[in-house]
C-alpha cells in the first residue's frame, strides 16, 4: 500500500511538472505568435508604405518627364524659329547685296557710256550690304527702288544723244552764221562742226537704229540714226560710211570716218540732233547738264 501510494505520488509530481512545462511552452508559443503577427503587421505596413512611396515617386517621375519633354519641345520650337529668323535675315541681306551689286553694275555701265562720249564719269564707291540692321527690309525696298530707277536711267542714257561724236574743237556752231560759199550773206547752220583730219573715227553718241546711210545732197556721205522718242542724230561729210540701214547701233560704235564730201570747205564732221524732225542745238546734249 505504501509502495503504491509512493508511486502514485511520484506520478502526480511528474504530471504536475509536465503540465507546468506545457503551460510555459504554450505561453512562449503565444508570445512568439504575437511577436510573429506583430512583425508581419509591421512588415505589411512597411510594404504598404513602400508601395505608396513608389507610387508617389513614379508620379513625380512622370510629371518631371512631362516637364522635360515640354521644355525640349519648346527648345526645339525656339531653335526652329531662330533658324527661320536667321534664314530670313540672311535672305534679306542676300537680296540687299544682290540689288547693290546690280546698282553698281548699272553705274559702271553708265560710266562706260559717258566715257565713250568723252564725258566725265559719275564717281561712286562700291558698297556692301549691311548685315546687322533693324531695317533690312526697308533697305531692300530702297535698293529695289533705286535698281528700277537705274534700269530706266541706263536705257535712257544709252538711247539719248549725249557727248561728242568725236572729241575735238568746234569750227562752226548751231544757229545763223556767215555763208562760207556766199560771202556777205548769212545762213542757218542746223548743227555743230567738229574739227578733224581725213579718215579720223566718228562714233555714235547714242544707241539706236540706222535709218539712212548714203549720199544726202549737201551733207555728202551721211548717216542718220533713230534713237526713239522722235530723236535722231545726223553725221555728215563722211569720207567713209561703216554701217548699213536697219543696223542696230550701240553707243560709242564706230559709224564712219571724217571727210569732206558734199557741201564742205575741208575735212570736218557735221553733227546734228533732231527732235520731231526739227534741228535743235546739239550743244545741250554734249553733257549731263
């Protein structure tokens, strides 16, 4: 009996210890479970925060990317406009330079016409287009206007009798004079007589078309050139005629040679300018004035 009681007592003590051990383990397990759930909760909060941060960061990145794209587009547009402005500016300068070169060319041609007539040329200095100006378009319009004016001036100067058919002294003037073939009487002299030697060159004082080339009574060998606007020039007493009727003549072209044919007292050139068929004083056509 005593032995059984002792065994039972020992068994009860063992069971009591096991129970206490299980309770301790359960408490520990509960504590670990609570810690685990807490860690899981913290982890989920962290994950949520990270996701939210990433979403905000992505949104910010997208906004910045849009701003960069807009800025790049604006820069491209500005660059394009700058290129257009530069191209227009260069085009304007190029046009201005073209007109200036054209004007200079016409002035050179005018000076050539004047030189062929024995007249002093117009002085001018070659110019360059102004590349930095706020009024380029206005300058281009001005150059264009002068260019058109010079076009007309070149044509007018080319076809207007001007200067000397030969550079020499006068031996007789326009108007009434003593008749060299009938002393004591006056006669009307419709032109200018230029001193010359037999065979010296005679040149046209303007561009035009030969309307007569041949013998013409007292004029002897005579050349008549029409210059338009009902203006003609006559060249008389020539020893030789070097042009033909219908021929186109440019200012300064050689048309004949000094002679003494027709009603003449010696070698010289008789020169007339006629408007609307009437003789006018050639002296007023000898210079730009």
